[in-house]
């Protein structure tokens, strides 16, 4: 009887615990997961990190779709290129909802997505590569951007249209329209004339195949166009402070400043004996420069090693090898090579995917930082001791009228004393209670042994064991 009661009780507990779990699992299993990533800022390395980490998290959650809510006027070309590549190769399909603007780099990112949806009144296009002042860059930059826009549009494939016995293959997104967003020389009948860079409104984008639907909210995109039931689960990417910090360190301007600090720290350390504050600045700047690049997969072990070898060669040239020759030149080349190669997206020793534009931009960043750092250090060298904070790091004592007294070495030569430290062969000696620099001429002399001073040369007393 007791056994039957215990058996019934155990079955009741198991039923009460596991049945709700099974029901919850069944309910969760049937619910679609939509992962949202908001990009409402300039396209830069912070945006790139947010998208990359968001796509990784969406894949780990086995999300059914990623919805990119985009509102941007553009930004850095290399960041946009990395983002469009991540979207094209994402295992989870990526859709974009243009919430007002998809200009320049934003247009490239939008075209990479599986479907494009736009708010009424939104715009997409104007992807000409420009400089900081808004002026168009030389044609080699435009040529590369035209190629990226065409290839991204082509990546969406073609539709097969069968009309009777005729089969026609039509691009889902016409590559020529994508190219017209970059080049004002492209003419598309009934759409754009020569001399105007193409920008499409939402209705025009629908007409020409660059928008798959007009919506006012992301929920409308998900339910009406993507076809998910209203009970879907939304997970939104929440960037951490670390993502913002890491992205900020990848800013080209900050990278140039860090290079300035590295060069400046090395320069000032060479001007002062021992290791001090300049070394701390140089090492700290080098860590901040290489750490995010290493974690992001750009800087590799051998590239950082080349930079360190350059520092060692430069130190040998300055402190060991007289003059300035092969070691010094090789050190400078290694430093520049390590800093530059860490900025390009090569895989080990394979540079096949590194284009000339990317390499030129990396080299320009490094060279500008080094030249600017060297010039600033020269300027600071002339200003130290004059005013402000720099006044506190210089000797301000007025030595005019100071009286110096020559030291009479005859008072020490010929006298006996003892070794204050171990002489190997140099060290400290004590004579008549005063301490001097001494050099042994009879091998090592242990501390405390009796010595005799035999002569004075090169500001040192030469001694022998008594």
C-alpha cells in the first residue's frame, strides 16, 4: 500500500513538472524569432561592429530572419564594404527597412540585403565617393565603388521569365541602376539623364525594382511582407560599452593620433636616459592601436612581431651600433610595415583580397600619423621650459654667476678604502667615508674587500685589491 502511494505521488510530481515544460517548449518551438539591428548613425567601424556581432548572435539564436532598420547619410567606404560582405554571406536572411535615408554607403548596404522595404518619403542612392569636404574623389575610387555596387546588385540574382517559347533572364536589381547611383555619366532612359547622380524615392524604387514594398513600421514589414504570424518574438541587438569603445579605437583619426603618440614616445625616450614616462606613453598607445585590430582579426601575430622587430633594430642602432645605417633603416621599414599591414584585411600571407585602395588608405594613415607625430615632437622640443605645463618638466635654475670648485683627485689616488659594492669590474668604492665610482683592474672584487686607488681616468678611480 505504501509503495502504491509513493508511486502515485511520484507520477503526480513528474506530470506536474514536465507537462508544462513540454507545452512551453512546443509553444516556443512554433514561434518565429525576428532579430532586429538598428543602424541609425554614420556608417563607421562602430556600425560595422554592431552589425557583425548582431549577425553572430542571430545565427546563435537560430533566428528566422534579421531585420536591419536603417537610417543613415553614409560614412566610411571600408566599413560599408565589410558590412555588405557580412550581409551577403550571413546564414540568416537579412532584410532592410529604410526608415528615411539610405544614402551613399547606406545604399550599398541596402542593396546587399535580400529584400528592401522603405517608408513613404524615404530615399536611396547618391553613392558617389567623396572626401571630408564633400568633393568627389578621383575616378579610381569611383571605379571601385561602381564595381562594388554592380556586383552587390548582381548578387541578388535574376528572375526567369518564360513568354511562350522565349525565355528571358531579368536582373532582380538592375546593376546599371546601382552604378548610376555612383556615376553621373550613366544614362538610363526614362529614369536619369547624364550629369546627375541617381537617388530614388520610395515609389521610384518600387517601380524600378529597388524596393519590395512600402511600410510605415517594422511590424508591418514583418507581418505583411515577410509573412510571419503576429505572435513572433523580437530580439533586438543591444550594443555594450565595449562595442562602442572598440569601435572608437578603430577610427582612422584616432589611429593616426595613436601613431603620433608611439613615435613621440620613442623620440622622447631616446632623448632621456633610462625608461620613463615616454616609454609608458609609447607602449600604451601601441597596445590601444594593435589590441582592437588583433581582436577584430585584422592584426595578426606576425604583423605585430614585425613592429616589435623594428623597435629592437631601431634601439640597437641608437644604443649599440655607432652611426645610422642598415639596422636603423630596416627598423623604420619594419615599424611602418607592421603598422600598415595591421590595417588591411589579409589572411596570413595571402593578400589576394586586399585591393590597392585599401592598402593606400592604410599606408596614408600610418605615414600621416608618423609625419605629424615627428613634427609635433620637434615643436614640443623647442617649447619645453617656456610656458604652461611644459615649464614644469624643464630645469629653471639660473646658473649665471655660479662658482664651481675643481675636485682634487690627488686626495684619493694612492689611498686605501673598501669596495662599497661588488666590482664586476665597475661599481662603487668608499674612501675616507666618501663614495666614488670605481673600476677594478684585478678581476672581480667582492663588497667589503680592501682596495687601493691607483689612478684616475675618465671620471673614474681605478683600483686593485690590497
